[in-house]
C-alpha cells in the first residue's frame, strides 16, 4: 500500500524477521551483519510474482501473476509486489532499484556472492484501488491487472557521477530551482529523491578533499548519534524476537501448499483481522515501525506500522553491507 504516511515517518525503527540489528554509536558490535544482509535481500523472494525459479528459498510462495500484461498483448510477468499488497508500482520500484544499485556502487565489494540482488521490473501492474479492497494471496488474484507506464535531477546527478560530463551538472544548476532542488527535504523516499540527489552531488565534491570529508563524516556521525535515545551508549539489541502480525497478504494467509483451495477476495479479510500470527515468515522484512512516541503495535490491520515494502529494505541493504565489512575486518 502506497500513501503519504511513508514520507511522514521521521524516525522509523527497522525490524528484521528472525533477526534484528544492533546499532551502536560507540563501536561496531560483534553482531552477524552478514546474516542480516542476506536476510534483508532474501525478503525480496517473498515479493516475487511470476514463475518462481527452482532455487526459490521462501518455499511458502508459489507462482502468481502469470498473465500480467496479457490484456495489452505484452509480457509483464515478473518483477516484485510493492509492499503488503499485490500491486507492482512504477515509482516505488524505481526508488527500490536506485537504492539497491547505489548500495552496490558504494558497498558492492562487501556483499557476499550468495546475496542475490533482485532484478528490476519495467512498469507498474495492477489497480491499487481494487487490490486494496481484497485480501487474497498473490496466487489467488482474480482482479484486473491494469498496466501503467510511467526524477530528472536525480538522473542527471547519477549520469554526471558516472561520466563526469559537466553538461549534466550544468543542467542541474540551470533547472534546479524549477525542478524543486531548493524545496525542503523531509526524507529520501520514492516520492522525493531530492535528498539523495544532494548526497550524490555533495559526495563528489567532498571526496576531492579526504580530510575535509572525514571531518564532515565525523560531524554527521556525532549528530546522528545525538538523536538516539540514551546516546552514546543506547543500543537496539540483536535478538530473535520479531513482529508476528506483518501486514502482508502472502505472509498472513495460508500458503497454497498448505491450503490449495482458493481464498477469495472477501473471505481473506478474516485473516487480516485475525489475532493469530502469520503462518508464513517473511524473512528479512523491514516494517514501517513505531509511531512518534516509539510505540509499536504488532497489529496486522495497522498498516501504518506493520507493513513491509521493497523500498524500506532497499536503503538498508547498503548500510548492512558496510557494517558487515567493518565487522569482518575487525
């Protein structure tokens, strides 16, 4: 489900199914960041539509969306479902792909060969209004699968970084005001990439003077740590606990392997409202997290806190790769 709520969450807590993470401002703790990295990527297997490969690791999923695009005589099978729903959105997936690619550029050498990065889809598929009126497994979808073809400064900044062609920097300088470069940046998200654009451009200038960059980094680290409750010794402990009522259709409904009979659009809502734990663990899922007062309700019907999404995991992958490399080096 895509809404403006994603852009209003200033300090989300990140949950990983079967593992959580220790983030310490004082030092790198002896946590298994490599395992967390693999799980954060494994999450995407739970979001796969299409014909699943033989090496699919989340065995509770099965083939789905095998006719996507057929009504328009194009093959749009595959890609990734957006979040807890069965829709393939264009802009959120573009953000996911951009963030994952950025992670590989910055930390690719730290990533295990076992970490299979997801492959990007091309367009959006599905009607979100109709989809959100159903609670059914991806394998049972019977609603129309409409197709939608779908930001300039962000693209220009990356092309400039890759090519060092000054014309792209000139484009940003000439069009920045018109395209919103001076607007307030509340978050880096699929709906607002300006913060990411500024980081890409700033990094290029800062790295020309490594000493200045290190001072800037130290200042940034200290500032971020000052935002964490109980700083500098506050830690979010690495434990086996995780939310049991994740707001995700495939995870919350019985697998087609366990219950082959169809679960239709309306009947599935009894699973949404049920207090029973999800029968299928969506390993590696990053949820929206607690409210502004750090309260988290493990409630499947509360999508504002319990829904995972591809674009939540995507920026997390690079951070985990960095921490994994630092831990392995110590």
